[in-house]
C-alpha cells in the first residue's frame, strides 16, 4: 500500500491524469519533495528568496528597455536553486500564490527605486501563473502594490504562457482587458511551444508582446526550420501591432540574424546573465555581468 501511495504521488507530481508504476528510489524522491515543500513554506518569511533581473535590450539601439524578474531560492543547505527545481512544486502545493505575490511586490518596489535613482527603464516583466490568474482579488492586489509604491502601471509587464491563456480562455480575456485598462502591458511567454490553436488567441486577446521561446533561437541561423519559424513569428507579430522579444540569445550570429529579421528586443547571456540588483546602474547601456 505504501508503494502504491508513493507511485500515486509521483503521478501527481507529473501533472496527474496518468498512471505510474512503483520504481525503486521513489520513496527518497518523495521524502525530498516533502522536505522541499516544508522549506519553501518558510522561505519567504526567512528571506531566502531573491530576484535576479535579466535585461531586455533594444536590438537596434543597444539601449536597456526592460528587465525580467527571475526568482531564485537561496536554500540554506542546497544553495541557489533555479526555478525549474521549485516552481513546479510551488504550483502543485499552492505555494505559487504567496510566492507570486512576493515577486510582484518586490518587482514594484525595485523598479521604483531604480526610477528614483535615474535609471531609464521602461518596465519590469513579472511572470504570472495560471493559479494566480484564478484569484478573484488579483486586480485589487496589483492596484494595491502600485499604489503603495507610487508606481505608474506602465512600468509593470505581466508575462503568461500561451498554454495558460488557452486553458483559461474566458477568464483570461476578462483579466487582460482589465489589465489593459489599468495601463499594464502583457506578454505571451515561450511563444511557439504551446497549443496549436494559439494563433486564434492573438487576434482575441489584448497582447502587447510576443516572446519567442529560446528553443527556436538556440540553433539559429543554421537550422532552417528554426529560422523559418522565428522569421514567421516576428512578421506575424508586427502585422498584428505587437513587439517581439527573443529569449535565450547567446551568440553574435543569433543576434545578427534577429536584427536582420527586425526583431525588436533580445535577452539572454549574450547581453547579460541575470544580474543581481547591484549590476543594474543608472546610465547603463548594456549590462554585462
């Protein structure tokens, strides 16, 4: 029975709606997940979560336009943990709600500090999960954060994946319309990796920016399929009046291809690894850690 329960928890951790046979070592994995969830519940109050900000650069001018807030967990025993190691656990346990609220509040606070110090930054981009979108108080929460930090709504951009937009279609449309009225911009993250029907949402939802997933950028410009998809996304977005950000740009040849295809912005290790706060300074053009 214990092994059956262990297999059930493994199936749930992989999204549910599937079966899973018991395998040796599952108990150790389950214990690790339980311990991580326990630690994550305390991480916010103990100050273990930190935000790194990856700059988004105007491809034509080289000017710093925005920065994406990326959460990291400085675990007291495991050291720095990437989002891939704890965000799925946060989503499964419901901890993504307080975690997401902390990220949004900290991002509002930080960009206000940068603006006060003279940094010419248009916005900070914050990821929004499907669980957060379902919260009835989300709009009120955002308004409260903006008011408490005396921050104009235009300085916050919310990112959501196309799969979330597809599964939460009606509620998402209402939310995006309300955000638009507030003056908050919206970006579709990891574009091109979600639902095959996602193109219909581009004409339905008030979206400002498409972010091309790094999987299409990695093999540019040699891979013809990736080049074709990337060029097509850029052209489509511009036809619909949207801006385009390419994620995961790591080489000059990738940058040159994107510039040739008239991509608007880039982010990735070519311009900067996600720097800590001290790396973003007033007057900076390219932020390189």
